[in-house]
C-alpha cells in the first residue's frame, strides 16, 4: 500500500543499461506506487560489482523513453548512477531504491559481482532502503510476467512496513509462469560459485587472449538457501549487509594471534 | 616462519597497477618467504570493487621488472588477475594471496569499493587464504618502511598458523615511522563513509560533466573499529567475510513479512 500522506519517491536503476527490457518491466510494475525517477547506465554494466568511476568525469543526460517518467542515462557504473541520482537529480534521498530487473540470476556469490545488487547496496549505505531484482533468464526476450508481479508485491511490502534505512534485499525470481511459482522464501546466501575456466584463443597476429567462462557449482546442501528456493520454484529474498566484518573469526584471532612490535 | 617441508607459493596482486611502488614494496617484504608469482593489472584499477571483465577478452603478458621474480601484467581488473593467475599461470591454488600495498586507506566502507580488497576477497572465495594491505598515504613517494615491516609480520603469522581456506584480512597501516606505530589491533569495520559531492563543470562545448568527490565522515564512535585503531597509530586488521547474508534481519523478516501469492 502506498502511504497516505506522502507520495513515495522511487529511484530506479539497473546494470543491463537503460534500454534493457528488465528496467522497463520494473518501471511498469511500480509506476502507480509513487513518483518514479530513473537514473541508469547508458550501456550494459554487468559484472561491474561495486566499481566507481574515479579517473574520468561522468555525463548525465535526460532521455524520453518511458513516457511521462523522468529518466536519465549516465556514462558511469550502477553505483555511480545511485550517487549521481541522489546528489544531482533528486537533491535528497528517495524513499526507496529499486534495481533491475536483471537479465540473469544474482543468487549465491553473484551478489558480490553484480552491478544490479551493488547499486542496491550503495543505496543502503546511503541510508536508502533498497531492493535488487533478478530474473533467472538471460534472454532479452524473457517473460517478466511473474517477475513484475513479485517485484510489486515485495516493494509494496517494504513501502508499507517501517524498515531500517540500511535494509537491502536481494530478490531472485525463477524463470517460470506466475502459476508455477510456489511463493516467497526468506533465505541465506548459498555457498555456490562459478568454477573458472578461461578459454584461450589466438588473435590474427598470433597473440593469446582469454575469455572468462565458468561452470556453476553449488557446494551448499542447505534447504534454507537462495539456490535451493529457486530450484524449488520459490522467489528468494536474501537480506544483505555491508558490514563485511567476519565477527567469529575476529574473536578467534583476538585469542590466538599475538604480535610483538 | 616459513613451513619446513614445502616452500609456500605466494601470489601477489594489487589495484594500483604493476608499476606502482606499493606492489614493489610488498614483493620486497616477502620474496624470501616462498616462491613469489606476480599477476597484476597493467594500469591503475582503483575503485574497481569486485568488477570482472565479461564483454571483452583479457590479455596477459610476462614482464621482467622485479629481477628474478616471475611476473605478468593483465589488461583486466584485480579480480580478473586472481582468476587468471590460478587458472592460466599457477595452474593450481597458491598457499596465500597478498594484495597491495595500496596507496591510500581501505578501512571502513572502503573495503567494498577497493580493488585491492576485492582481489583478496576473490582469492578467499576460491579457497585461498588472503590479505589485502593498504597504507594511509596516497603519494607515489610514500614511505613504505612501516608497511613492509607489518606486512611481513602478518604474512608470516598467517603462513605459520593453520587458517581456514576462506580467511581474508583487511590490513591498514598508519602513515607513520615504524617507531611511532603502537602495535596491531584486530578490529571491526567502522561505519564511516564518504559523503558525496559531485563537482559540476562544463566542457568547451558547454556540456555538463561531473567529478566524483567526497568528504570522509565517521559515524561510528566505537573504539574497536579500524578507523579508531588507525587514528591512534595502530595497524588495523579486519577479518572479512563474503557471505553477505544479514542474518538478524533474515530472522526478523521471517517473523514479520507475510506474502499471499
């Protein structure tokens, strides 16, 4: 439910670029829930993680591609988009930041490589509750019907519940029809990752180059993980933190490591 | 102490680029502790976070700039360097990965933007114990005497103690002479961040562009943080995790959020 007294300001971004179908579907899902403002990369930025642009300046240009929705494309990374949106477009913090809908999964360790999720994490660092959405279908022709339904449901839930300002959720949606999805599960991040295998090729001048590829391997047998939920046709929600301190290891090192300086 | 029966393989990388003084100082600090192999970016990659290169292929070229130390420069990000080193240079996992010594602080939230730390985190994801080192001095003429001393001490500690294969430490060293440093503290990550303020300029054609700048603000009054330790002339060690699940929020949402699908 939209709050009565205040129309929420909803900042929308992504990492597939402003022309990707995923961001258009996310805007469609929420445009009647508040004032929507879009600031997104002008080109694909998948796998950019939490990169920021330091060595070169950024450009920001207004675009008219979403009807009457205010929208800007930015030359920077997804994290740059959030920073610029707050400082130079909105001039204040939005009520919520939503990122996506990503074309492809961002479950398990992918959260750390994902530009979609890094944009959401950046918002939470800046005290803006946020959600990143990803659909388990890389195709540009993916069917976003179920993703739109669940994105709206989860955004309404967040807007209607008092949330800590640093809240950030990683939502993944199975590639399935709405009637095939069994519901929503709150999960932990699975320990599952890509096992790298670079493909080696030679250019026309005989010099080597490498393409990053990899096989996804799940090392985690838990039934409380995002990977388990998605494999069983649930929408997964993993609450994410940006305090990376490993507290149990901290305690152990305090007891066992001694330094004489 | 170096292990008796096995000369440890030490992978060295950084984010300031292979020609930065920081990586040369790190190599100097450890070259007699085992077999050192360097794979580092061919250009500065500060602020690249956990970015990986997907859309273009990578190049890897052997360089002879560290005497008899085997070294390669890579066209990719710090994380790409670690992945390529394991798969195409070492063909197996090194005993330890060390990253840095970064020119500039990577305490508090900087851990999330830092290419230096992301390289170390990538190693830990790949089951290689790792440490990222940063000196609180951006200058290319920085004095690394204290940084070398403490880097070696902490690496020796890790090599001589059985560590979980996913261990990753974020080490920051004050900009001070060795005799001014009071010792080493195991810390948590401070909640401290840059408050953004983009500088707006106009190019010769009258079009706007933006430079990212910011003022560092510490919101954390704890005396157990990395920021506190460094301000009091201690070397800070923060153990880092890559399971980003916010467990206490997970528990809260499980109790309070209900979805009817």
